[in-house]
């Protein structure tokens, strides 16, 4: 053997050895697939465990996965509905979990993860129902769920069984020949494939299913029961078709993957839905829609037929409420007058449906009823259907229910052993297709009586009041506001047992509460829940929420009470600070009194003290005790017999806590004197624009100074304000003169014929327009640089500067919101300037609001050429919400190496590879050197 050949063999051996790791690391771990369930009742003290029967991955055992138990509170569920990802509290990592009292009203979440050292990867999640305090309550909830499920599937299973029986009678199973190939053998009634490659319908349907898995999986998740029913009906139809329709069947089977199933639109070749599809694509618009489906959807009328009083609970029927919009719907409770209905208490996701029972209401008076029942949501969506029934005193005679085994006379049932010549032998109870035996409870078609179904017993307590606002009281009050009472009504068909009243403050602190009864009878029983603030609360705002639990259904009734205690404020206002009685001759009489009004401007009751004065008499014209905002009137007059002199006195009006005062003036003259001159008052300036046309508001004096032969005195004057040139509505500066008529006091004669008039000049300032600043325009309700998800509902309000100017004047300026833009521009026509939107694509966005400037022209607001814009930046991220029972196994499209469970040490193989590479390099070098 030559040296070259020997080296070539050695190199080949090394190369083969270096390739061995490729065969070792080619095998990948198995991803978990299927449905995980939780075994055990959702009740305190119950032990929960994982049910792995629904997992499709082969070889999975209890030791093949790890376990994590979490608690999902109602707050966590609200966050999920808002598109946020809550942080669930971890409860343990054992195979089992025992429910504790802290779990009540929450849900338990189990996540299993495949162990890589066992050859598995990925995760599955399942969630329990809401945890109850007792096992009985949990069993009752489970019974309701099973009842709904059984009723939904009853008709489907009956149709499937009937189809299977027909298939067994009419199909002949061909016998397989020994010389046939294995691939053409008939199995379980499926016809063998022919040599021309034609395939029977079941095989072709299966093939189409594999080709379009995304559509079928979506349909099964959206309508699992309807999808199964469709599959069974398709198989039954295939089995019963004649050979003459084989070609049509093949065409139908070939299109099975794209046909419409139970109202689900056909999928196109690109995996999208047709025009009528209710499943929206990624769009910026949201739709809140719902519909009610009665039976198979062929009618929107739920007919109960004739109902005998006392049998209402046995005549429940079911309808299906579907969310046909794009957003989650939250239904509100309803209570029709003549029918009892089941409320939808849980949020209904887009594309999902729920069954609810409807039954005649107990106690309904005899008569015929045709009611429209509407389920409504908080978002404004409605789902309506009609319910009809006739309440009679006794069972109707014209529509008797046939005996369970009675056959109509015109269609006698053949004997069990009789076989028609042209039809296969029926089973002992089988009836020919053209003369079917009626069901035991079926009645003639014109007055069908629904099958009696027992209505689940359930209490349903509602309160007619959710909030009790007691307004405000003043600190130091001795009598609390009157109590407010909420009426609790049980609209269910089971008696309700109420718990004690619990406060969110721990113990009841700020209010006195009482519950008239803790037991409420079914079908309209009531109880009263009263709440009243406690006495002697200090200043502050008090809010306390009270919860009463219906222990029968687990429902919570919450009432929030609030009251504000204001700090005591003492304040008295007075109508004038000066009373001038002018002058009078010594020995005067008949001096007219003047009035002063005191107003309680505080927030507490004031009791005034009767004022006294030295030179004047003060008389109360009304009660001295005045409530906040009320007034007291006092009449003031100079006392009789004062000597010649000028009198001035400050008179106080007070209560125990506060006081106010005014000055009173009076002059007594010596004897009769003659008038020589009337002095005009000084000019009055600084009057605000828009001041009322009133002598007191314009600050005009009530007396003027006169000059007499005996000296100066005072005389009363009456100003003719109404005939002056002042215009209250004019916003410009005004200057005008007011004339007043002077009345001479007793003892002053006008022998010199002086004009008994006085004149005063008044200056009113120009109006200063209120010019709102664009800096005060703002957008509220959306967080600056906030982060939202594709499932978030974003609401905001635009507030223009000066929008609160309710009494505008010429020249005022304000801003009003004009339009807003995120992707498209939307315009507001009028208030309120609010909007709500959602975005289906993640990314960075900016909300822009344009504000229009307006100026008041004296009659209306007019747009100017100025505008202002405000912007708020925010981000949208993809929502990550894992539903109950969802497969959360990571996809295989990962940018990292595949991990296996092989424990072989790869270092020796690496060394062999390096040696082989070195040998190759050495040979190349040796050949080059030899040349």
C-alpha cells in the first residue's frame, strides 16, 4: 500500500468520526401540545391537581413537567381586560395545591412546563372557576356549567346518533380481498381507494384539514361544539349518499376545508375571511356588537306555548348570546316584567358566545305575552329576541300532549319485525324516515310545548342605590343629616341569606348602618339597608364603602357613603357702612328712619345681639337668628330731643363669634336759617365697567353739604340715575353727570331762591377684555409618554382656555377644541370635547389637538385667524394575554440553537475534528514543500 493511499484512508476515518456529532444532536425535544385541565372543585380546603389526559404529546407523565400555581384576583382580571399583563402571586411549585381562604373570590392558575432533561419543552396553562368558601357552592356552580353544556349538546348528540344508525342500516361494507394492496383496504366502513387515485370523502376531508390547519383550529376555538357537530353531520351525509352522487360528494369533500360551517364564513386561499366575516382584521376601529340566537338561529322568537301557573320553573329554555364585535363586552343586569332571565356576569370576549336560560316569571297573571327582551352592555351594544307565552288557569284542552309511545293514526308505526321491501330492516324501535315517531314530549307543530327543564335555583339580590352622598355639614353640628335607605330586592328564585355589613375601613368608622333582615325571600322579597353619618365628625371629607354578601350566590352588594365636614366660618356682611340723616332744626320731629341689612356670609348659624347706640335708636325688623345666606334688617333713627350739635356714632351689630358695623350721622341746627348755596359732591372715579345703574352701586352720596346763613349743614339728595347717559352694556370708558333733587332740612328756608339740585360727575372705566392664553389649552385623560397596549381603550378630553366664560363681553377671547388627529383627523362640532380610540398596531404615536381662537363681538363668538395645537406622545405595545387553557408553548421560530436531551460529551469529537483538520493541513504543506 502506497503512502498516499494510507494517508487517504487515515483522513477518511477521521472525517467520519468528526461527523458523528451531527447524528447525536439531530434529535429535538418534544413540545407540549393539547389542553391542560385542573382536577378538583374550586372551593376552600380542596386539593387541586393537574389533569394531563388532554395533552396530545406522547410520553408525558407527572414527572415530565414542572408545576407552578398562581392566584388571579378580580383586579388581575380587570388588568387583563384593559390589555395589561398582571403579576400573579405565586402559590407553590408542587404537583398539588390546597386552596386556602385567601383564595376565595379569586381564580387559581396552573402552568406546567416541560422538563428538558425529560425530553419535553414548552408550557400549558389552565385556570379554575372562581373559588368559593364552601364545597356546596362550588358544586352548585359546576352543576350550572354542566347543565348549560349538556343542554347545548343535547340536540347535536341526538342528531349524531340518528345519523349513525341510518349509516349502519344503509351502508354495505365491502369485503377486502387478499390480493388487494394494503393502501386500498376498507377500514371501518370507509370505501377503499380505487386505482384511478380517487379518494373517498372522509380521506379527502382529512387531507384538507391538514392543508389548512389555521382556519380549522380557529373555528374550533371560536365554536368548538358547532364545529364538532358539523364534522359529524358531514360524515353521516357522506355515508348515506348514493353512489350516483359520488362525483358531487367528491367535489363537496374537496371543498370542505373552505366551506362555511354553522355561520362561519368560508376561508379564502390566502387564509382570510369573506366580506361577511365578523372577525375583523387589524384595524383602528372598534366595534361593540352582540346578537341573540334562538335555537338553530332560524327564528328570533322563543315560544313557551301554554304555561300553567306553578310550572314556570320547569319550562326554562336557552338562547345563545354572541359577541360579534371586536371588543370585550360587559353586560348589565336586566329584569324583564314577565320573564325570569339569567344575567351574564362575566365579560364576553370578541367572537365568544354564552348560553343563558329564560323562563316564565313566577306569579305572572294569566294572559298572552309577547315581549322583546334585550341584553344590554356598558358599551352600548344590544342583543334582542322575542319571548312568547300564554298563561292559563289550567292545561289547554285543544293541544293535548301525546302519550310517550302513541303514534299518530295516519302514520302507524310498523311492527318491530316488519321489514318494508324497498327499505332495510329497521331496529325494533326504528320508524321509517317518512313516518317518524314523535318524541314523548312533542306536541302538534302549531302549539309546541318545550321540553320541561328545571330552572337552576339562584338568588339575585339588587340594590336600588349604589352611592349615598350626604353633601356637607359644618364642624360642630349636633344633628347628622337624615339617614338614606337602600332597598335590597331578591329577583331570583331562591331565598337569599345575607352576611353582616363589612366596611372597607376594617371596622365601621364614620357612619351608622343597619340592615333590617339578613334573609330575603325569593321572587321579590326585600330588605332595607340604612346609613347615616355619625355625629361630631371633625373637619374633612369622609368616604366609606360597605359590602353585604349574598352567601347563597356569592354576590356582593356594595354601597359607598360620603359626607364632607366643613370648617366653621363666621362672617357678617352689611348693606352700607354709612347712614346720614342730614340736618334738622332744634325741637325736630318726624325724622324718617333708615334701614341697614346684615347678611350671614358664613356657613354656620349666627344669633345676633340686639345693637344699642347713644344718639340713635336701633330696632330689629326681623328675627335675630339667621342661617347661612339669610339676612336680618335693622331700622335706625336719631333719638328725640338732641341739642344743637353734629352727631356721629359707630354702631356695631355682632354675634358671639363675629361682628360688623356702620356709621350714623345727624346734625341739629339752632334756629331758622336761609340757604345760600348747595355744594356739588366731588367727582366719582374708579367705577368698574358693567356696574349696575343704581345710585348705591355707583357710590353716589345720600346727602350733600349746603351753606346757610347759620353755617354749613347737610341735606338729603335723591339722584335721578335712570335718566343719565350711562350705558351698562357699553365696554368703552364712560363719563357722565347725574342730577339729584335736594330736600332742605327743617329750619332751613330758601329765601334766596337757590336751585334745589346737585350734580355729580361719575367716571366708569373701560372694560378690559378677558383674553384667555393659549398656554392654558390642555389635553387630559391620556398620559404623556404613556404606554398602552393594542387592547387598550384610550379616552381623552380637550379643554380650551376660556371655555368657562359664561358671561362674555365684547372683546373677550377664548379657545375651543376644533379637531384631533392620531392617524386620521376627526372634527368636533360641539361639546363635549371628548373622544375614545384604540390602535391595533404597536409603535410610537402622537395625539394632536387643534384649538380654534374665538372673540366675542358683543352678540356671539366669532372665529379668528389664530389657532393653537397641543400634542401628547404615547406608545402602543402588542397585548400579551393568555386565555384559560391556551397553549403557551414557544414557537419553533427561535434564533438560537436547538437544545436536546442527549448527555453525550462532545469534547472528544471536537478533538478528533481538530486532529483531522491538522492532518489535512500537514499533507497540503508537505506536497507544496516537495514541489
